[in-house]
């Protein structure tokens, strides 16, 4: 069974193809229209705006807090009943320094507010904080997928590995091409490799 979707698709390969094509195009449009630079920085409201932009053609739940509990690799993300509270707490955490930004990103990952698409929307949300505060974004192509996932799992206990990986992958190339390549790498982490954002 695939996730219920607005496209009426019932096969997972077909849904993955459409989801990649449509949401990458929406990521491109976020940059091209300049809407990306108007998104509220470092809050759930901003993250929800990104999630909604990417996925609203595909899922009813785009930009909306999930209504189920979610676990991955035996780790249970924030229980649904505490989610609003967690998000309000995360909103007021500082995001002025690199360390604060990565800690906030790790906390938002533990909240995992959406039914799907947390990783892809949150990496754009992280880039928005880094761009605004440090004039940099992450070149996700420089971070190995397995190392990234291990650091995310480890981040429940310590964000040291994640900080090390991200610090070594920061770039001051804020161009559209650089952002698009980052989106492609971010999608590759989640198994989406059919389309290049710049070609959509
Ligand atoms: N065991 C885990 N512990 C912490 N974070 C995880 C774990 N597994 C996956 N993640 C994080 O969750 C993201 C995937 O969440 P998901 O909602 O499926 O996003 P997407 O649909 O964009 O792939 C990964 O990119 C990673 O950041
Ligand atoms: Mg996923």
C-alpha cells in the first residue's frame, strides 16, 4: 500500500517517480521565484511553508502536522501528543551560531513533524538558517549518505558527528546551481535519483 495521494497513484514506483518530479520542480520554483528567501527562518512555520511548497500537489498532509506516531530503525520520533509542545519549544531555540543551528536541526528531526518528506524539507530549512546567519549552505554532495544517516541516528545522543560532517561541507556558493545540486543530493539520500532539478 502506498500513501494516499492526490494523484490517485497506487503503485509505489509510480508514486516515487511523480513525487520526485513534482516536488523537485517545486523546490526549483522556490528558488527561482525568490519565495525561498521570504520564508520565516528557524521556525516550524517556515519549515511547514517549505514542506507545503514541495508536496501540496501530491499530499493532503503537505505542511500539516502528522496525525500518527512514527518510528525509524527502532527510534520513535516525538510522540504525536507532545508534537505541538515540542515544536513550540524548538521555535524558541536560538539559531545564531553554527552549533545552535545544527542542534536545532537535530531537535527538529526528533520532532519529525510530517507524515513523509521530513528529511527533504528539513535540509532546505537548515540551508535557510545557514544562509541567513553565516552566508553559507551545505554542499550535500560532499557528505556520504551512510555517514549522514549514521550521524542523524547518533544525533539523538550527540550532535558531534553531524557538526563535523556539516562543517566540512559548508560552501559560500549560494547560486541557484549550487542549491539545485544540493537538492539532488538530498533527494539521493532518500532514494530519488531519476531527475536533475536544473532540468525540470
Ligand atoms: N533512525 C533515525 N534517527 C534519526 N533520524 C533519522 C533516522 N532515520 C532517518 N532519519 C532522518 O529522517 C529523514 C527521513 O525522513 P522522511 O520523513 O522519510 O523524509 P523524506 O521523505 O524526505 O525521506 C532522513 O533524511 C534523516 O534525516
Ligand atoms: Mg521518506
